[in-house]
């Protein structure tokens, strides 16, 4: 519909410029269709334990979960809900797995898609979550841009913000979810340093 609106405006500008031409009908419309693969979060490369985020600005406001089992999203949720339980780094992953086992993930495949996240929130309403997903885009010069990807998934009162980053591997790009521990400080620092 945007292209039709653009076409109508262009035609109106042309006619208003004094040509005295009149538009009768369009003879041909050329529409291009491309395949779109949905974005999923999690690595399909078995040896990945953590995605390297050393190039991400202000990573002190991020929690980069383990990714070896393609469940980075679940690690983010567990960390968000149980951050007070994290006293010892050595037992952190064990504690996360314990919390993850309490989640209802029946019928959800990993790596998880946006539809899978919506299903997770519906199956786990007791978690009282609302999720915002931000997407990180960086160029070759390290300039970082953050875009809202999905906003307000779920109906809960606890608002969780996660960052979707892409990792380039030799075979393909892989998406990974990272928990934003303090979204205000993270975004303020990203845009004041850029």
C-alpha cells in the first residue's frame, strides 16, 4: 500500500505541475517477491559456548548467556527473574539450568523464533513477563545502531529487555539473545558514545 500511495502522490505532483495529462489506468504493475527467513535466536553451531560481544559498546549493562544448547533466550529469562540468586559465577550456569527446567517449553523448538517467544509467554503467564526485543546493527567501522524489533510481547508487569545480535560465522550468520540488565544506561551510553 505504501508504493501505491507513493505512486499516487508522484502522479498528482506531475499533473499539478501543468502538464494537462490525465491518468486513466495502470497497464502493468511489477511486483518483486523475496523469500524471508524468520529471525531465530540461538546458535546452531554446537561448539559455541558464548557469543563474543567484545565489539558491543557498553557490554557492562548486558548479560551474555551460555549458548551451547541454543537456549540463550531461556537463560536471559532465568537471569532476569532470578538475578538475586547469582552469587557465585561457577554455579551460575547450574542455577540457570535449574530455573529453566521450571519453564513450560512444551511444543517450542530451539533456536527460538518470535512466534516461539509469544507461545512461551502464553504458556508461562505465571512469570508475569512483558518482553521488548531490540536489534543491534553494527557496520564494519564499529558504529553501533539499536533498533526496536518487537515491543510489548506478553501481558505481564515485569518488563524484560533483550538485545538480538548477529554473529557472522564461516557458514552463515547466527542470531543470539542477550539480556539488557539496565536498558536506560545501556541506550544512553550507546548513543552518547556514538
